[in-house]
C-alpha cells in the first residue's frame, strides 16, 4: 500500500520530467527551489547560513544536539536492519533517554534508515553500506540525558575507524523558558527524573 501526501514530493531533492513521471536527481539550487511548491519549503545554500555563537548557559537551553559522521564502518552492520534497531535502542539507553518508538526501513539494494523517537527528542540514523558511512543525528532535551554517550555507543557498535562529532546547545526561546514538560509513563515504565 502506498500513501500520497499532498504537500510532500515523493523524493525531495529530485525533479521530474515534463510529464511528471520520471525522477532524476536535482543538480542545482534553482532546481531544488522549483520543488518548493510541492514541498512548501525554501532551500537556502548552507554556505550563507551563519551559526549563532553559543552564549547561553546549559540551564538556558532546550537541550543538546549532536551531529555524528561515522566513516570506515563495518559494512555488514550498516546494512543489517535488526542490528541498526538494536544499536539505536542501546544508544538511547546509554544516553539516559526514554525510548517511545523505533522505526526503520531497509533500502534495496542496501542501506538502512532508523529513527528512535525519544520522550526527550530523537536519534536518527542513515547508512550507506557501500561506502562504509553513516550519518547520525542525536537531539535530547533536559539535563538528565547524555547525547554524547549515545554517539559513543554508535561509534563502537558500528566499528567506525574514524568519526566526526559536532555538538551544540539548542537555545530556549523566551516563550517556553518557564514551561515544564514531563513525559507520561508508558506501559507502567517509570519516567526518568528531570
């Protein structure tokens, strides 16, 4: 069964021929911007984006965001959907996060995408086994979580011989600074203290 979403292109970043049926990779920023009518997004070049300096103390942040690049990994593990799911579960546990749901997809001929939905945010994983590479995103809110620990687990689990980790704080918008959110217990499991 396939689903069509009105506002999402079936392959964002790809363009169609004049008949709208054959997909080919979009090669330029202009081609990507032409898709904004389908995606309702505006694409801006990364080179023009200037990151804001981290000035807020940790108490004034929503959480921490880690971007992890895994290189020279065990290719068989990168292509094993069950292994990816187990690794994401272990990473969430080691980070002290509450795993709410875990979804994954194995691509043909190879590659796995996985998403660990956390009460504190998420861990996403995308692999290219043919290159020994995986792109990982770990975002956790609150003071009790350790996203860097989740990253260490994934480096070890996939046998990465080289990795790059960038970590930054997500600043709290003034409108939500005073709000306190607490996840509800799931199936009788206790909620980690904040």
